[in-house]
C-alpha cells in the first residue's frame, strides 16, 4: 500500500468511528422520553423524572459538541501534517531516539489535554453543578489535573522510555519484552493501586465502629471475608454520586465503599452492595479480567511488532524517516476497529460478571435490599432507565437497572 492510500485509510477509519458513535448516541437519545417500565415505577417521582430527562439531554448535547470539536481538530491535524510538525519539534530538541519519542507523545497528549480542559471544566462546574452533583472545589479540580499530569510524566514517560529502548535494542522481539513489562506493571498496579495511587487523590479509612460495622461483621463472617479489607473513601470530596468497588487480590484485596453510599443507603442496603462486591471476589472476577487483559495485550503487541517497522506508516503521516512513535500512532488508528470489537467483548463479559455478583448477593444475603439499593443509587445519579439496547451492548459495563432487577427477582 502506498503512503497516500494509507493516509486516506487512516482518515476513513477515524471518520467512520465518529459517524458510528454519533449514530449510536442518537439512537440512544431517541429513548430519552420512553415510558418507565412497570418494574421501575417508583424509582423517580414526576419531578425527579423530568430532572433526569433534562440531565440526559444536557449530557447528550454536551457530548455532541465535544465530539464534533475533537473530530474537526483531528482531521485538521491530519490535513496540515500535524504529526510531521510535532516530530520536527522533538527532533530539534534532541537526537536521542528515546527522548524524541517521549517529547513527541508528551506534546500530543498535553496539547490535547489542554484543548479539552474547558470541556471538563464545563462538565464539572456547569452541568454537574446545575444538577447538584458537583462537590469539587476549583482547587481540588486543578490539583487533580496537576497530579494526574505528574503521574503521566513519571509512569507514562518511564514505561514509554523502556518500550522505546526495547524496540531499539531488540527490534522484532521487542513485543515480548514489552509484554513482560506491561504484565508486571499491570499485576503490580492491580495489587497496589489502592495503597499507592488512590491516597494521592482521596482519603481512605477503615470502617468506623457502629451499627453498620456490626452488620457487615455478621455478613463477612458468614462469607469468610476479612473485615479489615473494607475501607471507606471520601468520594464526597468531588461528587454526590455514590459507588463501591472491589480491587486487588491475595493479601491486597479490598472493598472500597464511598462515604456517599453510606450516606444515601440504609444499613441492610449497604450490606447488600458489599455482598455484591464480595461476590466479585468469590467468583475470581479480578483474576479473570487480569488474565484476559494480559492475553489481549500480548496479541496486540505481536500485531504491532509485525507492522511498526514499516516505513509506510510514518510516510502516511507525512514523515520520510521511519520511526517507532509514528508507527505506533498509525498502528493505533489501524487497530482501533479491532479494539472496538474486543471492548464490546470485554463489556459483555463484565455484564455477565455483574449478574454473577448479583446472584451471589441474592443467594447469600437476599435480593430485596440489593434491589432497593440499586433503585436508590439510580435515582440519586439521575441515571437513564430506558437506554437503547445497542447503546447498552457497546458502552455498558453493567446491565441496566431493569435487567438487574429482573435477574434478582428470578
Ligand atoms: Zn459489580
């Protein structure tokens, strides 16, 4: 394939993805005014239902504007040889390949982050604020940004340097070394994320003594899950939305409950949510996800190793000298239809795991409390009770509220 053809192929992939996403979003928006299914009557009163519809519409409009902005910018960047421009800047700063690669991605990532900054500001301080969700101060918001940039520089920059170095030293076999590196890094992060990264952004405290602790104690004894692995996180620092999650494995496993969840739910509802999270642990979902993502990474890296050295990739992006960083950019776009499919599969699997965790909670604690907690959580986050089924298949990592309730009542 000649570089010109590849250039148009890359553009076509980007545009088709944009059109496809827009189509699915539009399809979903057609259901914003659907009647609430009878199983879910009572989640919202009339006023709350109107508010949830307004919330859906505002978010839809916002995502339309943001994706239109980003596609226009991307296409202009392609048409005006943006990659060649950035490549040139990086090459003028250093002649070391590793430094060039890090500067190249650094510029692209920071520039796009700065360009989208007004959108994330608007989302938090206008939309979320208007609907009463936002609790973040401007200071927290900016500190979050700075911390995530620092993390990106240290962790992202470090990994990228190593991978570029592997490519320089071993060329065809670089994917094996990179695979080993990413595998070790993923396992490490899975185990220590809660201990190393979360504290940079949030405070986590062991559960306080009281009625809730006693209730959880009773359940965790029955379920053989150590209470010392249950933590409360100050989610209320940023948003009123509530959540809970299971993370880590082995000695590092833990369940994290948002303080907002504890605030919003009754004791037995919280224990039901905890039972669901224990279900994820009992069914080994973290381990399965980890193994699967390691296999997928190996597969992707192998395909990358077959293509990345091809100078057509760099030439398609307007640069004569073949380079690893341009090869990586072109590859990511070429591979994106395949990663769409693997995402679809991973989301499908995740929804299956959610049913299993719900079933565990149902069989070991009962379904009533879980149903009422799911209803409350949906109500408090103004969630969409009538999403389009294709939208769910593509984007939802959890089944819809209706699907979960029907499963729990089975
Ligand atoms: Zn779950």
